[in-house]
């Protein structure tokens, strides 16, 4: 069975291109067929990718380009008066300690997201395949956090963490841990963790459905073969499920990292970056600079830096993934 | 019997997770039946007498207009994202060409730009296209910003499909478009369901583009319209919870339907094997 | 044969067209349906004051035939973002809401606001209400209502513990100690929102440094934001925080969602420093609490230059006309109607707002009382966060929050504000 899984896994490789599809029947005609196929491929690529690329280029790529453009100016964003500043905004940014605090918080969020959202999502997804009754009900409830609007989550968790009425403190009181009680969002040390926990709570169900869809895609025969070999469920998980989930785990990691790097919503609702900038993220700081302080140019330079950081991290993952595939 | 006992920890875990994930939603719904006065005196208590006042106020407002606008915008955007995203993923996942990886990364980078700095360029763009303050201003950015995640998910799934599918289809003289729509796309059901759920929720709850790109009440989507329930100095918490509860019901429905699709995907998967 | 070059060229063309189409037409004023004139009004009023605004618009439409006013109510927080984008994008509303002060000044500096000096009659308004929209001797907005910030307290609770409204700061401290010894939070405060904490800083600073302190620092004439009075104000805040005058985790509590008010209503807290909107909010949140609600003015400090009669307050709403409006004259007329005596009187009758317009009569005795305070006031300190330019206001709010959280010393906080002030104001 292990062979089976491996074989399957090898086939996942990237080299499943179409080059091997048609072995050239006769050497004389190679050139012509290739040409014809290449031409056909070109139109397939254009036809399939073109529409998406068009609308994507119009809104997204254009916006990214404009963000970079704005970041080179000193500009309030509310008038037509723009002063070219070169890289001045970026130089200011490097000396801006709030930016570094927020970058640090972003990386905390990245780490927490990877370490909690993905495992939690995977556990929930696996539970959904286990033989427990009332699966539909569980499946629906587990997804609820992702379905709720951020505003509702924000308001509810503000109350959950409240120092006087909050549920967290009530539970701690019941457990006899009065000394742990505090206003979680009002304390510079705990605020960031309280918010991070909420973010992870909100997003874990998304990874649950990603994993669930991926597990669905694993051919039943692999498990059947394993069962015939008398493999335990733990062994089945380690030898079949997990290896076949690796591409999904990598995809999820990328989504999770990028999501965490540009996260904004709940922080904005719950703490607005405070107290004393302790929960500031790059995106909330950028928002404050752009729309509160009327510093569109500087805000754009924060945005573009976030973009570069996310790009850099993603490229590292891709290269890493490439190497892993090579090793396989 | 032994099997049952072995399942007990499983049930305990499942129920713990149930409370963990489900309680806030429950609190949201129960709060929505309270009055502001009741909420202010005891935020966590169950509603003493179910007050439908919040819902009555909601339904008296332009709720159905907002709802209708949101449905149009979300459905159009999600359908377009699925079609465009799945199509774009096909060459990226299954064909070899020089620009494959750069294009894939090009799509990836779209996820990395924080949305708030794109507001001014997109506002200008929308204005110049004459779409400002219409609901048609919204699908464009929604589709464009939803494409990256969708393409990542689709590409992932397409890569996992066995290549024999295409080979045999090509042997039968099946053209690439038919091959994609008739053979590959149906096998993508779990991915389509995932992408649909994800994007529908994001788009349904989207606030900032709707705020900036529309203006009049008649073009407001639900998240904008529901802001009516915010006061100037104080928030009517139960009112907001009622609005958000009502607003999230369609999402629940979509999720349940899509989940059934994933289950059907299991069936389709066993057929293909 | 397919060439990558074709692709790249196509993409480049696409972006260039996208870019060009934008810069070409952003200069022309946008689409116009010119059959009848339409004005757009953005406001943020809710409840009864929204009705007053709508009635004013009706009166305006009756007096100006063929003019249609599109009234759009915005929500406080996103409103600021939305107006910025609309201004930046060149399609501002004809008439828009503001609080005067540094925020409005940004738009004035950007040349986006019409000068109303020749259009409005200063005699019609209270002088203190006009000044937040005056920049370099010109007037850019007409005010409708005002807010002041007293100390609200629970009358029943004070009676129970034999407490009286304090005349001096020492008496206030005694009250705090009495409440504390009875396990009651002296001051309820939700300082995640930052501005509620700023009230304390403004009062302490004014009581120590006198009414001219802020203006000297703001105009860069004389004392600065690092003056001794500011350092002392910071020390007093720390003292209060250290003695436990505020609820647990107050720096994470949100005023909008009601966390600080809840403590007051539940009689777990005795006092709160808040604007006069507390009255309307209480009537909405917990009507039966109204009879327990009393207020006094923040006491003077011994040896300080400020008097108990100097109050902290602000103006809201202020209505201004966009410079880019196609119908500036009509828009100005609309502003006049929005801030007319009729509108102000209606607002006073139904919403209990204190008018920025002169000669208004109040039915509500509470409001009458608050209005008396305002009339007797020797000086009104306008909210720092609304008066200062936004980026400086942000530093003021952040450092004050940090003072409350004991994570900055008074000297550090004062120095930080002064440094930013030097950068922004000089």
C-alpha cells in the first residue's frame, strides 16, 4: 500500500506537462506537429487565462502600480498637490518604531496562525470524517465563526474579554484563578494575544473546509488497500492522508501567512491598534497614516512595503516547496 | 461495544469544539432578541422576553433592498470568480509554458496588497467607467481581488487530477474547451464549493469598497445598510446583532448547500477511480 | 508560433490604458444629470437630530423650487474615510459635516472648502461655536450644536455614602477614596476609544496652566506642550490610575459598545467624565437611570491658574460647502437653512442638544441647566483631538492612553507631543 501511495504521490509532481502526451509518430513530421500544437496551446492559454488576467490587471495590478507611484510622493490624498519625494517615505519608514512594532506583531500573528489555525482546521476536518453521529450538525456549527461578520465577532469578543463583565474572567474565577483575571484588551501585554486568539478562532473553519475538500479528493482505494494490509488508523493517517495533504498544507500556509501579514479587520474593531500601539499591525498603521493623518504618500509606502514583505515570504515558500518536490 | 467506548474521547473532543465554535453565534442570536436596556443591565443573560422589536425595525428599513443588492452583487461576483478562476487555473496547473510560473506568481501578488491603499485608484477608475454609485461598481473589484485565492485553490486541485483524463479525452478528439468544461470542471466540485463558500462570505460581508464606491441608500449593500443601526455616540448592540444575524442566514444556507456538493464530490470521486 | 513578447506588450498596453483613462478624465467634474439641480448633503446625525436635519432640508426644498437635495446619512467612523476618498477623487458632496478644528483645516488647506465669511452672520451664533471653523480670520463652516463635558455622577450613590458635589480637587480625591473603600469604581472610563481619557488630560492641564496654555502651545507662542502644566497633568492621571480610580482593563474598553456606561448603570461605578450626550444616551440605554444622573464641573486645582468655570467642550455638527461644488451658492443657502434658528430650536426641543445658535429656548430642564453652564463659562477649551491637526491629535491621544496605562512617564508623553507639534505646527 505504501508503494501505491508513493506512486500516486509521484504523479502529483509538477512535471505532468503535455510534452509527453503525444509521442511523435514519425521524425519527419515532428517539426510541423510541434508548431501546430504550440500554436494551439497559445490560443488555449490566451483563451483560458485572458479574461481573468484582464479584470485582474485592470483592478489589482493597476492598484499595486499606483500604490508604488503614490509612495514616491509627499501627498495628503485629499488634494491635487503632490510633491515628489523619491524614496524619502521609505527612509522615514525605516526609522519609524511604530512600524517595527507593527511588523513584529504581524509576525506574531503569522506564527500563531500557522501553529493554531492549520492544526485546528485539520483536526476539525478529520473529525468530520470520523464515525460520529449528527455529523451534519457538527459540520454546520464548526463553520459558524467564519460565517459571522467581523463586526459581530469584534463586539462579542470585546465583551468576552471585558475586565468586569467578561466571560474569560468569570471562567477564571470559577477555576480559582482570580489572580489571572484582568481586562485582557486593556493590558499592553495581553491585548495582542487576546486579539490573535480571536483571529485564529475566526479563520480555523476556513482551513477546515480546505482540508475537508482535499481529504475528499484522496482515492478511497488507498485506504481500502491499507485496511487489507491491516494498517491502524494512525498509520493510515501518517502514511496516506498526511503525505497527500502536503500540497494543501503548503497552499494553506501561503494563504494563512499572506492573510496574517495584511490583517486588518478585527484589530480595527477591537483595539484600533492600542493600547499604546501594542496591537498595531502594519495594515492598521497604514490606515491610520492614510486616512486619519492624511498622509497618503507615507501610507502607500507602508502598503508597498507590506507587499514586498509578503512577496518575499511567499517566494521563499515556493522555492522551498520546489526543493521538496525535487528531493522527492 | 468496544468501538463505542473508543469513540467517547472523540465525542468529547467534538462537543468541546462545538461549544468553542458555536457559542458566540448563539450569543449573537440570543442578544438580537433583547432590548438595549436589557443588554445594558445584563450582557450575558438570555433574553427575558423575546423582543422582536429589532427585527421589526430591520424589516421596516430598506432591508430588502439592501438584501437584494447584496444578492445581485455577490452572486454575479462569485459566479464570475468561479468561471474565470477555474479557467485561468487550467493552463497554470496543466500546461507547460515559459510564463507559467511568473503568471502564477503574478496572481499570487494580488493577495498581498492591503486593500485600503487601493481605494483611491479604484475610486478613480470606477468614476471614469461611469459606474460610481451604482451596484455595478462593486463586482469588478470583488472579482479581481477574489481571483488570487481562488486560482491558488483551483490550481492546487487541478494538479491533483490524474493526467490520464486528458489523454484519453484528447485521443477521442475532444477540444480543450470541451475537455475542460465537460471532464475536468465536474471533478473540481469540492474546489468549486470551497471557492464559492469562501468568496461568497467575503463578498457578502465586504464593507470598505461598498462604502467608497456607492453613495445613495438605494445602492447600498447589506453591510452598509446595516450601519443604520449604529448610533452617533452609542451602538445599539442588540439592533446590530439582529441585523447581523439576519444578514448571515443566507451564508449559512450557501454553506449547507455547498457542503452537500462536497459530499457529492465524494461520490463523483469514487466513480472516476 | 506564440511569443511571450506579445503577451507582455498586451499587458503593458492594458495597464497604460487603465492608467491613462484615469488621468484623462479625472479633471472633468464627473457625470451630471443637468435637468434639475441636485445638491448632496452628507451628515452623521441620528435619531431626533436626523429628523431635524431632514426637516431643514424640506424647508430648503420648498423655498428653492427645482432643487433636489440628496441627503445621505453616514456613520461616524467610516465617514472620515469616505469623505477623504471623495475629496481625493474630486467628487465631494456639496455640503458636508465636520467638527471644525484640525480635521476641517486639512481640507481647507487642500483648497477643498469654500470660504463662508461673507455668507454667514456671526451675530447669529455663539462666538465660542464659530471659532472651531475659523482659520486665518476666515470662516469655513456654520455650527449647529455644541457639547460640553461635565463630571456625571450617581446622585443616589452619593447620598448613600454621604457625599457631596466637590468644590476642590481634594474633595474629589476624598470622594474617590470613599467609593473605593466601598468597592465601587470611582470613575468609569472606556479608553480604548482614547478620547474619553483625553478629557482628563485637558481638564488637568487647563486647571494647572490656565485658559491660555493650550492656545500658546497650539499657536507656538509662549508655553509649549512640554510645559510644566502638561507634565503635572500627566502626573495626576498616573496618580489616579495608580490609586485604582478606573475599572479593570479600561484601556481596552469601548465607549461605543457601552462598556463604561454599563458600570455606571449597574451602580458598580460612581462617576464618569463624558459629554452632555450622556443624557440622550442614558435615555436610550436605561431610562430609569436618568433620575439618578447628576453632574458637576471639574474642580479647580490648588495653586493652578484655571477656574472651575472653564469647561472643555466642542462643536458638532459644523456644515461646510465644498469648493468643487457645482452649485456653491445654493449649497451655501442650504448650510444657512441647516444652521437656522428654526433648525436649532427643533433640535433643542426634541434632541436636547445645546444650540450653537443664539436665543434658543429649552424645554428640558437638564438641557437648560447645561446651557446655563455654557453661558456662565469663562472659557471653553475645545477638544484637543478635534482642534489639533490630525497627526498631532493622534500623538496626543496615544500618549494620553499610555499615561493611563502607566507605560509612559509624564515627561516622555509631554516631550513626544511637543516634538510632533514642532514638526507639524512650525
